[in-house]
C-alpha cells in the first residue's frame, strides 16, 4: 500500500473524497494537514492561527489533538475517517505494525458517547470500507468494527475503561467526550484517558484525538483546552464554531439564529463552541466520598428509629423507578436503603415490591416526586401505603441536600451509582437569575433524587427526635417512636393518655 497523507485521502475520490471533497470542508482541510504536521501555506496558516491561537504551524504529527467544535461540524464522520486512515495507510506510514510483536493485535478505537452515537460512527466506517481500495484491506467485519488483513482492528464502541485495558492501542478517538456519562464512574472521560495512555505506551507515534462540542468548564476536554489552547507543542487544540467548520451553515442561518434567540448560553456552546459559564458542578467528589461509609451497602431495620421514605416513580418505559429510606440519629441523617428498577418494568409490580420494603422498616407513608402524577398514589394505596406529594420540586430538594453534604452530617451508603449521580449534578443559572440543579445532558439522577428527598424529609432545621416507648396493656410490649417530646406538646399529652388507659386496663 503506497504512502498517502490523510489530507490527500480526504480528496481522493477512491478513498474519502466522496465525503470530504466539497468546498464546505475547506476549513477541515487545514486541520487535516496540521494534525499530521504537513506544511501550511500563508492562507492556511492564517486559518490555523484563527482555529488554534498558535502563530506557528506544527512540523510533526500531534500526539494528542482536541477538537472543540460546534454541532453539525461533521465530527462523527471525521472521527470515523481518521480511524480508518490510521488503521490502513497511517499504520504503514507511521510504523505502527513494526512495533507489534508476533501474536500481538493492535487496535484503533473510536469511543463514542453512547450506543446510538457508536452506531452512527460505525455506519460511516463501514461505508468507507465499501470503497474498492479499502475493501481489499478487510479481513472480516465484526459487530463493532472491522478486522484488517494487516493485523489491526478498528473498534467502535461506547466509552469504557475496560475496553482499552489489555489491548495495544495504536490510535484512539474520543467522540463527543464532553458528554461522556457512566453509571459506574464519576469521571469516565478522565478514567478512560488514564486507562488508554498505558495501552498506547509501546507504540511510538500513537495518536489520541478528542472531538466534541463543549459543555461546562469541567472534565477532560476543558482541562486539555485550558492547558494547551494557543500553546506550541505536540498537543494540538482546535476551537471553532459550527459556521466556521461547516461552510453550508452561516451564523445567520435560521437554525442557529433561532437557537441563539431561544437560549443564548446553550447556543453559544452547541454552535459557538464556547464552554458554558452558566453551569457549575453541584458538589465535588471529595465532599460526597467523605459522606460515604465504606463497605456499608444497606442498614437493617432497628426499632429504636423512625424511618422516612421518598420515591421517584416512573411509568416503566424510560426512567428508572427509585426509592430511598433513612432516619435521624441526633444531628446526623442516615441513609438506610436505596432501590432502583431500570426500565422496562411493571409499575404495579415494583410499587408492590417497594411497599413491602417500606413495611419492613415500619413505614406507612412515602413521599414522592410531584411530577409523577396520580398513578403512584393509587398504586401505593392498593398496597396499604399512603403516597404524599413532595412540597419541594427536584431542584429545591438538591438545594436542601447540599448543606448536608458540605457539612458532612449525612451518612450515605457505599453505592457507586449514587455517588456518580450526585457528583454529576450541575447548577445552572437562567437568564432571569433563577438557579436550578439537574443532571447533565445524557445523565441520570433518579437515585440521587430519591436520596435528596429523604434528606429533605429529615430536615436539619427540625429538632432532633427523642425515642420513647409506649406500653401496650397487659402484653408488656413496647413500640419505639422517634418524635419530639415536651411538657405541653400533643405527643406528650397523647403519651399521658395512653399511659392512663394502660393503667386503667390493668386494674
């Protein structure tokens, strides 16, 4: 296979030309050269400076490249084409194959934000290899990529650090990395990055590319942008709005103009490629981990405590159905149990199951999300549990949750998904100045919402409950309640009445 540059491949009608030959890709052509250290003319250098903040063009291929580009910039098709090139022509040009020992299999990976995005990239990849020249290099197609006759494989899958461990990675593309989410990881982008770097260590010239629209000022993409934008070196950072990368869309196009009119902050990120300044992290990982009791996954019922519960019901087709149970111990708020049922499921069956758990903790009523509608109330009623609508909306529950986390008075269970969801929450400030808290795009917060509801029910401002026992007639049994006591409060009066009744019955 004769040597050909990526820039040339994107113009060749027998390779990637059918996708990238149009003039609308002219800006990308400058990046195609800069990425691999090819010379730029004066016009191209001016474009390069505008995109990168660097006045001198690179003279060698980048070890890492981070493309911060607006939506509709052609990121997915570019990601797939770079992977296809590096596994074929690039593998020979940059000597990847010579670095593999006998029996070692090298891979070029495209790690996508989710399964749907992976399917899009995989579709582009397989379309490239329908070109006759590239078709000759294929050994076989797999469920998530292509195995090549040169011994390399191309894998397109979702982001998961386990997919890179144990492999020799000759090149990798992080697609839409600013939006990576994981139920088992707080920072999947950083964790995958830390996992993939050792997998590339034995391949000199191995290339890592991150390509994404920007989001909040946090995470791997923002960290790389902040550290390397406008600076010389082998880490290339490109930042460009949609209309600069896709010349078929102008800044004044109906799509983009309407987006800026509806939500300027969101549009500036999605199309203007600017990191959002109106979004901040809700709470740090260190703060949440300090509230977790390691190795405690659930706490058994203890009759000396009075328990409360909060549910986040779901219809069973989209969102998870979650439940949290907790109690107070002096000034501490203790989480005892969490449940999550992911769709699909029967709301009736899950409600019945949760009702059984509530009764096991001596709970006769559960509070829940007001947006769930009327159906949870009826389902819980059928199971002998009263369902009460929460007085607070979700965002307010989180605002109430934050002081408990920061002060360390909440005792959380060792549940990685719960920790991930709490840390993944974001604080947003709307144009009118109103603050809201919600999960990031593509994220989930169903478990976090149920736990925040429990904390709200056990509000820190409420007086600490004092357990006491009420005798029950001749049985000699006791029932422990955690309710406030005082000389004239209704509970004390009720206690006195019950005690008098018990004495009368024993006479």
